[in-house]
C-alpha cells in the first residue's frame, strides 16, 4: 500500500542534503510493515545473537543495580528509558533490511556494517542525541520522585508502599507515565524516518530529521497507532525478564524499515 498522496518537500541544496517527499499512509500500511518485519525476522533469526545478549542483559543489569544499590525508584525509569535507545540498536536491522532489499548478502555478521555507511557521522550524532534524551528522561524521573515522595526508600516494601498506597505515589505513576510518553513521542517523531534514511542514503542529519518530522505530521493518526503498537510490543517483550525483547526489537526494527519505505518516496541513489 505505497500509493498514498505525496507531501511536497523542499529542494535539496547539495548532493548530501537529501530532502525526500513523504506519503500519507493508513492502517493497512502499518499492518503490512509488521507482517514484513516478522517475515524478515523469521528469515534472519541469527539476529537473536545480538539482542538476545544485549537488551535482556542490559535490562537485568539495570534491575540488579537498582535492587542492590538501593536505587529502586530508578528501576522503572531505567528499564523504560532503554526503549528510548531502541533506534540505536535498530540501525543494525535497517542495514540488514537495506542489504536484503538490494539483493546483497544480509547475514547477522553484517549487523554492524552500518558504521561504514556514508552518513555514519550523522548516525553517530543522532545516537548521541538519543543518549541525551535518555539522560533528560532519567533526570525528569528522579526529580518527579524527589518532589512527590522524597528520599529514596531503604527497603522494597517501603518503596512499594510509598508508590501504591499513597496519593503522592499514584500522582507519580500518572505524571511519570505522561512525561515518559512525551519523551517517547519526541524520539518517535525525530527517528522513525531519520535513522533508516541515514542508513539508506547519504543525507545530512538536519534533512533526515526534517523529513521524519514532516512524515509524522502528515500521518498523525497512523503514527499514534504505530507508537502505541511499538510500546505494547516492548512492554510484552520486557515482562519475561526482558527475554522477549530479543524477538520484539528485531521485528520492530525490520518493520520500521518497511514503514520508512512506505512513508517516503525514495529516488534512485
């Protein structure tokens, strides 16, 4: 379903400043992207080597650190914040999807070949931006806890009691969730097209982010639905000790690549 109307884009000012036109898409395009992402995952299950080790280990390490260092209030923000860095890991899946699309060998050993792409410097800067957003989220979450509840608890029972049995605790849950959704919306808006675009072609960071923002603005309802779908799959993947992320993240990575190809009109390189 790639035939939606195009939204005009500014004329690029240099060979490395690629401005792509964006399309309007519908629910069928989202379903197609997920189906194609699942198909790619089944064809390339060796990718489990990467995320099967990376994200579950990071999640478990964050949990152990929070429990062992009396930092329980930071456990959920850290685990939730890891998903803000999802586009960083997804860049490897974009590279595999790109190679597969071009008929090239696309084994798991090519996962890190994204570092050889022409726009690798822009990709690195975008990764640093996401790290800064993660840091801002952690700062916001810590500030909310200190303002609403106060000092960090000494025990797990004290923490659970303060969060689930007090008005301040429920306010923390509600406000923290809304703030987290705000951070997630920012990440989705600036990366859903820009990261795969930078992997796909030699583009400047400004033009890639601008294209991503235009694509989201032209497809607000579809992007809200996509964001909720991504959040639901990541939550489901995190529940069984984060092991499910070894499946959810590759599928979402491949699916986002296919979504990118539906959101923009890609001229030949």
